[in-house]
């Protein structure tokens, strides 16, 4: 009985190495570098039409967790400031995208639009990860009918990953025979 309970506990434990979601976090400040509390942050996923809203904490911080990987549009609004819009905010699997928003003084009818993407380097962690889209997989120059379409074969596309290709012949790695 005890063995069955232990096995059940092991089977229901989450596997954190296989997180399929990402996070966006950040802070909102004014030109004097003061934190802006109660700013309305709206996050839209154009691919799905999903929309999320939150407000900044008293320290000016905000966080969106459990986001599906993709490109998002973020807007920030607060009384007495121009509306801030960032058209492209990337969310990758198992990654945290950090945004530092600077609100400019102005009326609600003025807005600041940022077209640049957030930096892809996450200085807060040493985790290495990548997202491989279906289109990228289909565009790879490998036959459509073989074991080479095994999803595990694409693990070696991640920067910093070394080792043999899953399902490959003994002694053959991504970098050639050993």
C-alpha cells in the first residue's frame, strides 16, 4: 500500500523542466525615475485574440505569468501620462521577458509607440532555451518520412546543447562521428 502511494505521489508531481509557458514582468516609472503605481497594463496576443489586464503595484511592478509562447502587444496607461504602446513583446517557453516602461508626461490623447523588440538576453538567469515553431521544423532540409522528424531531434538546435541526436545510429552526433 505504501509503495502504491509513493508511486502515485511521483506520478502527480509536476515536471518543472518541461514548462511550456513564459512570463512578462516589468516596472513602470516616470521621467524622475519615480515608480508609477496603479498604471493599467493591457497585454494582447494578436494570434489568439486573448487579452489580459493588470495594474502596477505600489512599487510600480507588474507580472503576467503562464503565457503561451508568441508575440504580444503591451499597452500602459496612467492618468497624467501619454499612453505607452509596445507592438512586439516576445514570450518564449520557460523564459521571463523583462520590460522597463518609462511613461512620458502628457494627456491621454497622446501616445508613445515602441516598435523595437525587447532584448532576447535574460541577465537574471543562466537558463538556456529556445522555441522551435512548426514552420521552422517543416522548413528544415530533412525527409518527411523517417525518424528524423522525431521532435527530440530538434533539441540539438538549442544553443549550448551538445550530445548525440536521439534515435541516431550509435556513435553519430550532431557534429559527426565520434
